[in-house]
C-alpha cells in the first residue's frame, strides 16, 4: 500500500503555476464598483509598489493603513519610509510586471495572486513555482489594510 501511495504521489507531480497574460480580462467585473476596486489596486501595485513612486502613496493608501506583513511596518508613512530605503523609483509601466495569475474582488476586498519561484529544497539547481497572494481592503476609496503570506 505504501509503495502504491508513493507512486501515486510521484505520478501527480506539481503542475507549474503560470501567469495570465491578459491583465485587462482580470480587471473586468460585472459590478462596476468591484471593477473599479480591482483597477485601483492594480494601479497602486504598478505605480507605488513596483515603480516605487512613494509620492503617489497618499493617492492610494489611507493614512491609518494597517500592514499584516511581519517585515513591513504598519501605517502609510511607515510604508513610505520602509520602501524608500529598499527601492529606488523606476518608470511606471503600463502593466504589472510581476507574473500575475488572477485578481478577485469581493465587497471591499481585492486579491492579487502571483507566480512565485523558489529553489527546489532537495536540489537548489532546480526551481519550482507556487502561488503568492496580496489581499487589500479598501475603505473610503483608499487601501486601508493589506495581508500576504510573508513570514519573519
């Protein structure tokens, strides 16, 4: 039985996570408010997070922004200060550069899911993919809260 289980698991090796190249389709939603929330988070990601234009952070983030990533301090100004130290501004791209898999919106929440690639633990010369997510809560037209699976 154990050998059959091992063979069965090996036969079901991981299917690599792949990005969705059609960003515009991911931004659509039948509810105009949810479509707007998705676009808002998408633009925040491109302009502030990826391009490091921290001067645009107040356009997107509540002053009382709550951060649940244990490596990044909470508060909009703390976010700005932290990322100003670790990133330099680059040109703002028309599309999110990170390998985006999907975007979901429900009520005041928007989730972005990305491909993440890591070294294979048993063979660091090889890589495997998994999924990373960033979840945002929007309140009064600003990003008020953020979650992701980061650990210390």
